[in-house]
């Protein structure tokens, strides 16, 4: 493809550079622990297939614009509570109801989060503020449980200074395969750098979880350090600016922050007080609806790749929603 019109390339991570398999399994374990506790809970294909209907629930939710796997767990748990208020069991029947409810309502993010919170709070007879996404003890607990399953107890304690004792080995230890072959990944990033392009990242992963594979695979140095924007920066901006809503994709903040770094304040990025021509020179690469929507809202050209949850089926969505380029994977960016 012709890259001469761009100064920078900003990559989503999951489904583009990294695979999401272990991330999804961590989300499933998070949902399970929130419902029935940790006792005797272990990762398994049976548990994953039950909670996410063999991946169909994930596809459904991702196509509603949900980006982070924290939000995936949040939507599934809140919907579970809404349709099974008295249940505390991991059964096919209960999670089939979750799938059917989400499919029937078809509410897109970010409105989806408030709707899920309201329905779950009503079912539990709780104040919705206690279940709110992004600003409640429940949300903090959900993130903590997710990180314990994904990072493992030792890594989590080292990163946070906590003293958790319940052992979890950490799914990240087996999350060691990129979305393309390791050779193609290195060759592609090296090719883009040699073209004079600055490389950035705009991901729904928090910083610690984003850096893990980048450093493990020795690809961290291909990226500009001031062009790596993660959920950590998004959450910080939400709390500091008290936006009252989410800045996760499909909001364009993560891509704008990656492009501009600290050149413009978070407030200016949110208000649109930045050069509007600049995003036109930065290509966003993503695999999902939230990536495309965020790129378009920010004025970025978009390349859709088919290495995410929808695979080749993503091509139709990209075509129908105005993707500027569509390729099987990032490897073809060298052609």
C-alpha cells in the first residue's frame, strides 16, 4: 500500500499486534469470580465456552463498540445479574440468556454501559452509583480481579504494591503469540520505521499489560515512547477532567493522545483544540468496530485488518462503514 501520504502509524494492540485469547479468558474468569467466588475456579475451555458461548458473545459485544476487556466483563456480568438476579451458577442456560438479552437490546457503547448498570442495579435493589463503570468500588474490584487472573498474583503485587495472597499463576505467561508470525511482526515494524514513519499505539489495555508483550517480543523500541497511549492514560484523563462519560473507544481520545502526546493538554484534545489536519497524516490500524468508529470521529484514515475476533467476517463491516484500507493482517502493509 502507498504509505507516502502518512507521517505516522498508530496501532491498536489486541487483534492487530497481539492475540486476545488469554485476555478473553481472564475476562471470563473475572465474570465467574464475581458471580460465585474464587473457590475451585480455574481456567478451562469449558468455562470460557459457557460464559462467552464459544466466543459468540464476545463477537456480539465487540460489534457494539465495546473495546476494553474490562468492559467486556462488565457488560456480561451486569447483564447476567439483570436476567438471572437470583442465580449464582455458571450454566449454559444462564449465559445463553445473557447472549440473547444483549442481542435483543442491541445498545451501542458507551450508552451500553449505563444501560447495563441501571438494569443490574435494579435487579439487585442497589444504588446504580455503587455499580457504575469507571467510578465505583465495584468497578475497581472488577479491574483488580481481572488483573490478578491475567498478570498473576506475584506480578500484580510487584506492580501495585499490594499483598494479595490467593495464588493465581497468571494467564499472561501463556499469552506469548502475536497476531502474525514473530518474523512478520518484526519485519513489518522495521519496514515502516525504515520508511520514516513514526509508530504509536492506542490500546484499551492498561500500560503494564500493554508493555508486557512489547518488551517480551523485543518490539518496544520500534515505537515512539510518547506515542503509546493506553487505558491508563484514558482513565487518568477521565478522572482529572471529570467528563461524566467514558473516553475509551469509540471516543477518539486514545488515538489523539497517541498522535499528539503531551503537545496538547487532555482537555484540548477532548474539546477539539488541536490542528485538524494533523490526524489526516496518521494512519490508524485496528481490527474492530470501536477502532474504526474512533478513528473516523478523530479524522484519521483507517486500515482494517482481519486478525481480530471476527476474522475474515470483519471485512464486510469495514467495507460498509468506510474503512480507507482493508488487509488480511499488518504483514501486507509491506506490499
